[in-house]
């Protein structure tokens, strides 16, 4: 199966918030990158004007599975 193309997103975030996010992701066994993608995907779906997203773009890939290590 071909790999899905990806882009990199760099953001500026408060140090404390980043550490909290990292710790909670690790406790849940999730990678910060996967969790961020899930949050952004949900926000886009909830905030996109009607008709902006095509039906194929609306289809969600499965939620990330819990993984050991959690840090990325």
C-alpha cells in the first residue's frame, strides 16, 4: 500500500502547555504528532463551511492506536 503524502507543520507553543501535552500523550501511549493530527482533523470537520470539503476529504483515517513510548 502506498504511503500517504504528508507535510510538516511547525508551531510556536507555550513551554508549559507543550510539556503538559507531551506528558499526557505519553501517559495515554500516543504520539504528539498523531494526537495533533486527530485534533486538527476534528476542528476542520467541525468548522468547514458546507460543501468546502469533498466527500473523500471528509473520510477520517482510523484514530491512532495506543503505542508505547508516546513521545515523538
